[in-house]
C-alpha cells in the first residue's frame, strides 16, 4: 500500500509530507489516521526537535475527502494533536489550501506559504460549515476579518492569509524564508520549546475543551443534511447547486 504521509529527517527536523496527490491530499479517514500516527511517532522521539508539515503536488490539502470523509471526532482529535504536540509544528505550503486544510494550517505553530498559494473556506458552497476546523482557526485568526471568506467561500491569496492571521509569512521562496526559523528551532532547548509552546497554545486548547463535542456533532449533522447531499453531488458533478441564484 502506498504511504499517504511520507517522512524525511534532517538535523532534528522531521518532515511529514501529505502524499495523496490523486485526491489532492484530501482528508480521508485513512489520511487522518496515518498523519495522526506519524505525529505520535514524532512526539515519542526525543531526537525530533521540530516537525514540518508539507505536501507533494500542487495542493497542500483540498479539505475533507467527499467520497471518504473522516469522522468529525477524528478530525478534531488530529487538530488537537497538532496543537498539543510537544514539538513546534511548522506548515510549509507551496500550493492550494481549501476548507479542512486551513484547519491544519491554523493548528500549526508557524505557517509559511509561497506567494502563489491560494486559500478558500469552501464549506458553505457545499452545504456545510467550517465547524470542526474553527476550533483551531478562530483562536488564531481575526473573526471579523474571516467573516467575508467563511460566509462567501471566496478565494484569497497568501498576503491576505497573513493579514487574517492564518499564515505567519509568505515569500517567493518559502524554503529560504523558513531557513532561519528552522535554524532557530534547532538552537532552542527542547524542554524550553515544549513549555513555550504550551503557553502559546493554552487559549486554543481551552476552545477544544469547551466546544469540541458540540462542533463535532454539528459537523455530523450538517454532512447528513439535504443541503450537504445536494452541495456535494453538485460539486462532484461540476454544476451549480440547486440553491444558486
């Protein structure tokens, strides 16, 4: 079986690459499970100083796999795992990011993207809502600035993603931009890194503690709704949904 997440290591930095290019790295049940296992391995390895989450192909993550969507609770657990991991997690993006992929970005501690990367919260156009991913997105980004894109599903560029708080930085060459970041992490004491991350993510984890059960239930309800059936069918058939006016 082909790995859905490939792993490489260099000087204490463990890189996890989403590698399901046939589905544009969509979050299937299998991909969520494999990424969760890879993160658990990183958490238990004392030689891992930091984790880079990146992708193969032209899409970082297309959101939920509409043919094999993950259980909402499993997705919430994966996002929490990224937030709680006792190693800094750095997102490296050189392509497109949609819906659930933005949840992955928000759950990372540092996120960098090339200037050509593109983003969209497409859930409303499918008849659902960005419920589970909001656990990571809302504590990290500006809700007022997000409102336009969450309500309309419009695409936006990397510079706008920085303004919204979804990205730390954007650059023509994302690897060059990340080089001093990774060097800094390599020079930092492991326990100090873990405790500093704990301080920085405390408010995010409070949101998970308070809202995860309610939002996973909401996601499950919306995905079983008539609107979602129509929206997903229309997307797969490459046509407008019935409600488009």
